[in-house]
C-alpha cells in the first residue's frame, strides 16, 4: 500500500450529504386512542366474525401484514421504535402502543387487553439476550419448582412475551426470532419456553425456517415457534414450489443513480413501466390506480468515487479482498466480504438492519450503487403500496428488522387451519422425556456404562479410550477404567493404562489420556464447571458429555448441554420423520433433540437415555424398533410398521 493510497483513504472521497425525504404517515382511519375505545372496536370486529390477532415487538408490521393476508385482523401491537410505531399505526387499525415490554405494568396491561378483546392469535419476535450460567441456573430452578422472583419489575423481553401468554392464554401463539436464540449449548431460552407453555396446556412446534422456501427472495433463516392451546396439533405449511430470484423480485424497478431524489420529497416518485414477473405483479397488487405508473421510495445513498470504481470491478463472485488496493478503505483480512454484489440469478443475502448503516453488502446486480429502500422492501416481500415512516435510514432499519410478510402469510394460514381442525397433538416433549428417562432408569447393564459414572474424569477417560470400541471390549475394560476415579489414580496406574491401550490397538489414545491425567493432577480445578470447557486436548463433545452425565451437586442449577453427537441426531431425525441435512445438524438437528428431552426434571436422564438408545436400539442399520420406549410416537417406527402394544404408551 503506497503512502498516496493511505493519504487518500484518510482524506476520503467526500460525497454530498443527502438527507431525507422524511416520510410522515397519518394514523389508520380505524386507529384507537385509548384502551376503552380499542375494546369497543375489538368487540365490533368479533361481531362481524373477524378473527383477531396481536403483534408484539411488531416493528413496521411485516408479520402483521402476513397475518392480515392470511385472514386475521391485527388490532393490537406494541413496539419501542418511534418510526416503526408510526408505520404500524398507519397501516393497521386498532391500538398501536409505544411502550416498553420490559416493564411489568405494561406486560399486565397488554395481557388484559389481549384477553378482554378476545384476541385469538398472539404473535411477536422478542429480542433475546444471552445469559450467564448463573442466570440460566436461577431461571431453571425457578421454573422447575414453580417459583417466581419476589421482585421482578423489569423482565427480559422473552420472559415478558411468555408472561403475556401465561396471563392471557390466547388460542394460538407465533414467536419469531433469529436461530441463535436456540443455539447456545443448552438451548436454554427455547427449552424453557417450551416447558412453561406445555405446563399450561399448549402443544408446541418449533423449526428453523428457510424463508426462500416460502417465496422470499433471500437466504434468511428464522426460528419459528408455534404454540396452540388445549393440545391442538399444528402442521407446518407446505413449501412454495417456485423460488424467486433477485432479478425476478426487483428487475422491473427503474434505473436510478446513487443519491438521486425525486421532486416532491416524500410524495415524489420514479416513473414505473409495469411488472414483468408473477412476483412483481404480486408486489404491485393493491397499488392505487392513480399510482399505477409510479414507484415510491426508490432512493438510496450517494456513491463515493472510490466505491463507484470498486463496484464497477465487481461481479457476484468478487470478494472485497480481490479488489485493487487503491479502492479499498478497509482491511481485507478482517473485512473479506465487506462489499457484496448480489447475484441476479439466485437469492439475496439476508436483509438485516445493518443495511441502514452502509449497504455495502447489498450492491445492485447491474447498477453501481447499493439497494434502494423499495428494492430492499421487495426482497423482504413488502408490497409497493407499503410505506415506511421517517428518513431513509429509518426505513432501511424497519425493513431489515421485519419478518417477511410472505412468511407471515404462510404461518398465519397454517395456524388458522390448525385451529379450525382442532386435532389433538400426538405427543408433547414432557411425555417423550418421561418415557426416555424411565427407560434409562430401568436399564440394567449399559452399552455405555460411563453414562452412570461417579466422576467426570471417568467419563472423559472412557470416551477418549473406548469410544466406538467393540461391546465385548467395553464390558471388560470399563471394569478396569472405572477404578480410576480421579486423574491421580490414572497417573498411578500409567503402565497398566498403556498396556490396555496396546490390547485394543489404541496405544496412542492411552498415551494422550495419561498426559492429560498428569496435567489435571497438577491442576484439578480444570474439571470444575467454570474451567472445564477450556480443557485442552479434549474434544468439546466429550466435555459436554462429562458435564451432562456428572452434574454439580445442585442438579437444578447445573448445566445441561444439548448433544448432537453419539447418535442422538440419528434418533431425533427418525423420531420426527424429518430428514436433516448435514449442514443443518447444528440447527434443525439440535431442535429435534431438544424436543425429545424437554427441560423439566427428567431432561438430563432423558438425554442420557437418548444416547444409550442410539447405541443399543436405534442403530444406524436394522434398528430394533419394538424395543424402543418411544416406539408408539416415532414416525420411523410407523413407516416400518413396527409399533407394538407391549411398549409404553406416550400420551398427549
């Protein structure tokens, strides 16, 4: 990098700052000013036979729009972002609240409104923050023992959402969130919500959904939880057969330069020639006749001179690190994908709220600029008549935070179908967990006897030395290994350990185990909860198994990681009947496992039972289905015709 390049980067290529336009939106004609007016409005809607819904953490109303298309009337919403509240209040009738759901008074108010208004469906996407181990332990203890904090005036937002459900008991719930909500080691928040909702009579389904499968032209995964009261079963909507590419979504929108603004400010428009694809015609449906030749909000940021040059050099496969040094403004070892031109023939990358900051991840497929507000809205499946309050940055933020309306439509229709059918659910997580835990407790000899070990060191030793060993080797050698409860015991018997390794052609493993024992002898605290996950030379899955099998003394406060190893993924996939691609094992696979083990007092033993089941019964080939404790609820067993009345019945 030359000094001249550095100087130019520091100086920057200035572009003219373009502000606005600032879109201001009037309230909906049927907007309500207070709670009493809202309750009268809701009663009138019900008298007309309308089915009511509420949307909490609603943002601009992407999910609300989808539910409306599905046949619900969204009459109540809440959010804290002022522009989002203004946008929602403009597009939807009823009561739109600007309130903080972290406050207990607001939680009780909204729960009362949901209940008194007769709202059938409660939807929302509560933000979820990660928890410390101590925080997780405290909440788990409270949940399992039916306790509540004596003074909890400000709740975490997912708990606020859960409390609204507990107080109002709507017939149906849809919760949307990013998959990361469920993918911590313990899947704590999701498992807690499922446990609490099942305990008050809801049947739960959860899934990580690829939105492109429902007509959204972008790679966007979302965690969806659906809960139906009174144990009503839910079937996921059928995928849309046709996929929508970026160009099918936005190819009809006119060319514009970066920074261009129409005359007339917020009321200005770009001339529009008409739609060319089915998706484009869908996006134009509902546009006022007077606006047929107009497209609003087709504006984006100005483009710097060096960015213009960089964009011109890029195609959909170009990475930021491929660009010449003189057009780079960021380190390419850290920001290897800082700039991304979208491919017109496939799907957009996920539209996130980050698009409000710079838009470099979303360079137009053919034009040397970032996406316009309208193009971003199209990729989220917002129709062209939908406007966003505030300046362009606020519009981008609202779009990036939204649930794609097309996804909301499919979910809403599926919920309505399920409520009308009112079929009982086949099983609940707590039933499966109880069956697995009881089966595990009643076993005599285990194929993996260290699942009932006395110390974590015994578990680690057995996993390192005997994993995938022949059953007859395990039976003989475990009786030798279990004598060594602590690392010092193993060090003292080092010669014997190495000899055992020779017997089974695993001498190298034995030597590694002995070296680890020597390390732990001098640092025994490395096996404690606070440090065990930093243990070097031991696979993370082995550590997780040791933590799962040997909890701390207070089992309610101990960690309970969800293991995708030891065959548990295979069992869960067979049980649910859902094929899970290898790339999705850490998402869909772990969700399936979590459904089987639940989160009540049976969870730990159920999880250990699942591991033993994978080893002895639900084998990779020729599974012994009649011996399975959850045979009657298993989708794979149903296909094989191997259910038997002699096995325990899992009741809803």
